[in-house]
C-alpha cells in the first residue's frame, strides 16, 4: 500500500481512488450484460447453468425452497446462535421503528393537499453469499421492509452445492419470510426484476453484493426500484490523534476480508503512526482466515495518507464519499464530514459493531454514491402518495395566470382545460 502526502499529492490521491472505481465497473459491465442476455433467451435454464458453474451444483434444484427444506436448514443452527440473531433483529427493529414517515396535510385558501406514504407491494432482499454467509444483510434488508408494511418480502441468496446457508435460513424463519430462493449473483437481480419463469417480478430490490450484483442493479433501475448502488465495501479511518495501531489494523482487515475489490484507507497526521499501523498489519495478517482476500484487497485498493491539515483531509474524504468512515479523536470535526454512508465516532465505535449490533443499517452507498444517497431505511420501501383538491375560489384566484403560462409554453390545450373548469 502506498502512503500519499495529502497536501502535495491531493489530486493524485483522488485520481487513484476514483479511477480505481471506474476500472472495477468497466471490468464487470460486459460480463453482466452477457448474463442478462442469457436470461432473456434461456430463462430459468440459464439460472441453472450459472448455478452449476459458480455455485457447484451437481444437479438442478428447485429455485424456491420448500418450507420443510427451510426448517431443516435452520435447525442446524445452535440455540446460542439463534439468540444472537434474535438480538440483532431486536436492535435493528428498535432503531428503524422511528423512521416511519407520518405524512402531512397542506392547506391554504381553496386547496387541500394530503401526503401519505404507501409501501411497495413486493420487495426482494438480496443476501450475499459465495465466500461468506450474511444473515446480517438479510436482517438489515427485511426489518425496515416489514416496518414499512411491504406485503410480500422475498429473499434470495447463492446456495453452494444447492444448499441454503443454515444461518440465512434461520434468519428467514425468525423474520417470518417463507418465500426464499437459492439464486445468487447478477442473474438473481435480473430474474426478480423482469420475472423469469416461476420467479416473481418485484417492485424493489435491496441488499449489498459484489461488483456484478451492483452493476446489475444499476442496469435494472427503472424496471424496478433499488435501494442504492451498494457494491464492494469501503472504509476510510481518519485519526485526529494517536490511536491503537492494532485496532486500526483489525478494522481495515474487517472490511478488506469482504471482497478482493474492497477499498480501505487510513488518514493520519503522524508518519510514525502510519508506520506502526503498517507493522501491526504485517504481524497480524497471518492470523486471518481470509488472508488471501485481504492481501489482494490491500494490494489493489488499500492506501495510507499522511496529512498536515485535518480540514483538508476531511475535504478529500468528502470527495471520495466512502461507504464507511471512522473518525477517531476530535468528534467536533464530525460536523464537517458530509458524504460517507455512515460516520462512526470515537475510540470504541468500530465499523464491525455497526455491521452487526448497533442497529443502524449496514446497507450503505458505495462508489461515491454517498454524495447523493444514504443508507437503507424504512422510507426506501415507501412512495409518497399525494391527493389534491382545489375549489372554485382557487380557480378564480389563479386560473387566468395558469392559462397565461400555457400560452407562454405554447400548450394551447392546457389553457383550454383550465378555462373549461372555470365555466362549470
């Protein structure tokens, strides 16, 4: 990992991060397009072929799990782990419950406008799989959907050798989700976006995934709603004071172990501190079970930054808009941090606790999307419904002005429609 001198290499640092993101997208776009084309021509048969290729299926399995199969898989989870999952569900539900939108009624002379929020009818929670299991992502996607009042919630996840992960199955049982599918990757996104064979078309797709899943979600937006572009994970740690090199090393490993395309970075005002973090990483890397993934992520997308001016460091981080940010020391500077998907403050607030048990949502914008999007919440599963009523007084007061505007814009029928109502 290179160490950048922020004040001298500011533009080069940003180019390294931003161009790296563009390259990831270019590398997967063509592959994702070929997956879409296969589904368009072969339907469910293509899903089975992809599952044999990438999920080691030795035969074809029904894409939807039976209730009995789901129960048997969930039964493999120990009671102590069921308790852990229940605790996470409780914390996530407690935090998200306060996000429900209340609606409003707007009144002025001659007009009444009522705004309410109605849930989407069908939502898919995509649960990543492949190299790890993510019951936590199932919980993060399903709980706000349930609070929003979504009628039908589907879940799908890659199934290695045709077997659903027991912890994902247990999560579905605890959440009361019975429509569970063993489909992963970009093919799952396309299948539920268009409705392929027996797979239903949904209105909303949520959940993080690898770069292929992210690119497929980008492609289908408009056919369905999506939560956000949530691809390979990102973390930047900003140290405003000296802090445990060991803790920083483990925080960076914790995000790098997700995916070879993960991005992790450290900003520190001390060169000595950076050197100590490097040494801790060197000493600890061997004890990681996912050592190969971490090393590739660090080699390709990891970086250190030495800064002199913390405001300049924050400016750079706002430009990058990483998925996660940790600010350690000088909490007051958190006010100036605007665009990371979530900001964790202080010596004890590790990103890993946010991934699991704080209750805030870990489905967060990546790739710089934090500059215009936020993490998954209850309102993402709803749409604003607007009812409008005006009376004759409002027409008399503003009708002529509206007719004049129709003439300005050259839309004759607009004006005539307004005049016809005034004649009633």
